[in-house]
């Protein structure tokens, strides 16, 4: 899964182009990294589920017959691993049940930590714990069979989901959402241009959005009214994963079926570029979480697997 700095989620939140998310939040495949999306959390308490690992001595990487490639972890941290694809942060210390891995670095690092645990070892050699599943979007991209029709459907469904994200933060449903309006990460305008390009260049008619994108959009609108903490989990994983693994997936799929054309969906034209926007949003996410109780923070973290699951359904449209 492509989580780069962080699920797209993490570190300085710098986008790494050699990220899986080719894979979210969600992407997977090719001979690059990918992100695993369907993960379920047990009913055990969050503190028990996300155990704080004891410090380990650094280990030396052994050579393998597989070519190693830098992996962009959707939420923040580049690593080296055999290439595969996915489609989206997460720390330290111990004793008190109120402490969580990464909390000393800010809440985004807590989110990155949780997201990385939901990756497989192949996707995230140092932090991944998820067992790989036989789902199309979790297979290496060289095994994908994308078509223009499938890609156009993916863009249409993605657009309705991103529209919902933008509408929610602008709605005022929660005072916390205002900070996430016009961040520079918005994708709707680019997707509108890409869909029009497909229709004009390839004489294709865009289908109606009636699949996983619409389902995700409907889910988010209901969620945002009742739980800002859960919505912000999806916001983080979706945007950060797309900036990393999603970008890689777009490039690989384009090489396979569009002669390498770079779509607007994978371009960021805001002032300062993608890295500036990611860093700014990271600061705002940390600031928003400052007012949350530990219980509210855990509510946000526990939504991560749902975010991966729904993003994975979108990615499956291409694979």
C-alpha cells in the first residue's frame, strides 16, 4: 500500500514518487508499493490493539533476489521494499494507558503509526503487520488489467467522493472543518478536467457515479454530522495517500493505457506546491486534535481500517 510519509499519511508529509499506493488511504500493485485497504480492528481496547513496541537494535537489511525500490508510505515515510502497489501516521513509549505510539510528535504521527500497521510487510517492511489478501487492488500492478473504460469509471467515482469531502469542510457542520477549506489538496477541479478530456479525446461518455465513490460520499456526509473525529481520519488518509501511492498508481496506469499522459488528478498547482500544502494540513490536523480528549483521539484512530476499506473499493475499479 502506498503510504509514504504517511498513507500518504506521513512524515513531513512529503510525497514520495516511488510510493506504493500506486495503491488511500488504498492502492496496490505493480512493481512498486501498495496499500492494503480492507482491515478490521478487533473489539479489544485500542491500547491493547496497538501495542507499543519495545526498542530494538537496528537490524541490517539482507539482500534478496527482488529488486528493492523506495516505497512512499501514504502517510509519511520512505522505505525500501520489493515493488508492489496499493492505494494513504503512527510512536513510542510506555506505561500509561493514555500514551500512544507517536503521540510525542503530534497526532498526525499517531495516525501514521496506525495506518502503517495496516500495511503488509511487503508494502512497509519496517512497520507493516497486515497479512496480504487476494484482492485485485492488493496485487502487484503488473497483474492489473486496466482499461480506459475502467479508468474513466474510477475517475467519475473518485470525483463524487472528493466533492463530498470539499462540501463537508465548507459546510460548517463542525467548527473544526473550517481549517481544511482550500488547502491546496482539493482534487475536484482536476478530476472534472480529466473526465472531459476522456470524453473528448477518446469519444467516451462518462458513466453516472453509482458505485463505490457514491457509496463513500454518502457515508462521509452522514459521518461528518455525527463524528468530526472519524471524518478527519478519512480526510487525512484519503488526501495523504493520494499524494503518495495514488500518484504512483496514476503514473503506472497511464503508462499502461494512456501512453504516459499525466492527468490533472495527479497535479498540484497551489502556491508552494504539494509539499507545502501537505505540511500546512499536517499542522492543522495536529492543532485540531489538541482540543480532543484521549477517547476522541482513539475514536479517530479506530476509523483507519474503515478508511482503507472504502478507498480500496474505489481502487478496485481500475485493477
